[in-house]
C-alpha cells in the first residue's frame, strides 16, 4: 500500500516515456533501413565488379587460346608440307599421326574459343543490364535516403522536446512514487502504472483481495501487484 499520491504527473510522465520509447525504437530502425537500401546497391556493384573481372579473364584466356591455335595450325601446315618429302612408309605414318593430333587439338581450341566468346558476350550483356539497374536503384535510393534523413531529423527534434517535458513532469511528481515507478521502468516492467480492471491487475490479471480493491478504488491508494510487481491504481 502506498499512501494517496497525486498520480496526474506520474501518469503524464508514463505516457511521455512510452512515446519516447516509440521514438527511440523508430530512430534505431532508420539505420537498418538505410543499410538495407545501400545493400541492394552494394550487391549490384559487387556483381558489376566480379563480371568485369570475369570479362578480363575471358579476354586473356581467348587471346592465349588463339595464340595456341595459330601455333597448332602452323604445325599442321608444316607436317603436311613434309608429307611430300618423306621417302618411307614409317615416316609417312608418323607424320599422319602428328597431323591428326594437331587437327584434334585445333578442334579443341576452336571449341574453347567459341565457348569463351559466348561467355564474354554473356558478361558484357549482364554488365550492361547492371548499369541500367544501378542507375534506377541509385535514383530510387536517393529519394528513400532523403526521406529517412528528414524523418530522422524530425524524430530527434521530437525526442528533444519530449525530454524537456519529461524533466518537468519528473519535477512535479511525488519523489517517492517516482523512484518506485522508475525502478520498474528500468527493469522492463513497463507500463509501470496500470489501472485496476474489475478486481484484478490490468497486466497479469491476478485477482486482488476485496480490501485492497476498496483501498485502491475508494482511497486512491497505489498497490504493488504481488503477481507482476506493477503499481495498480484506480482510473
């Protein structure tokens, strides 16, 4: 049982504290939203960079394959010319074998070059798409980030105003009851001041003895709920 304190300042304080908590929650959400907006752009930028690196690799690989292809074609031509000069069947057969091997390698290199050309074109096409997507995303993000910055500034202003209101309400509240209230608030028992609901606590719904209900309703006293610890008052 806690005397007959004036509750108007404390109830106004609790209302202000709840509003402050909502403003803080929203303020903490804004950086996460800002990071999410940036994440989409960063993802596209990373893909653009990786595609550019892959494009350069395919260019270098193709150049290497084309150089090797030129070497194999020259080797095959040299063997074919040598066919006209050999005098024995053994030498002739050996040259044919070398020519066949060169032809196989030429075919493999040509296939590899075609595959690299297709891969190169695919990377070029995707890079072009990413440029368009990035332009759209950056334009969209600029508007979203501006809106978030405006909201963030507004929240800071409202928080500052409510802090001033809170200080005035703390000064006007009963100091003894404020200490109990603030201890509950800091301990996550919030709201700390809860109206009586019938004959029960408005939070945990635990029933109160009739004598305590009379004291709350007829004398305006506060009672700490034995179930959850909040302070019960009569509306």
